């Protein structure tokens, strides 16, 4: 994994701060979790996404992911 690849992903996510995204997270053994949220902050090593279920009574969650999660496709992100 090259540093230039991580820099590109970091810059792309930093530009998308405040936008709504759909996150597909690979949980292993053919299990996938799909959630929608808003990218809150982009830090040097991680970025955070605020998940707020409008239809369920769950409280908002703040999830953090690393940029290598995106590169290794442990998570997939799509703008909504």
C-alpha cells in the first residue's frame, strides 16, 4: 500500500465532509451491514461518520473508519 494512495483517499474524503454517504461494511462470512450517514470529520489517520436512523428509535452513532479500510475494501462508500 503506497502513501500516495492513502493521500488520495484522505483528500477525497476530506472534500466530502458534510455530505451524506451510504456505507457498506464487510463483517466477514458473507455478512454485510449497510448504513447511511454524514461524514463528520477527516483526521490524519481516521474519519468519522454520524449514523442517524430516521425510521428506527436508535440513538445516533458516531463510527470511525481508517483510510486503509477504504483501500482494502473493508468498507465501500457511495454518495447519496
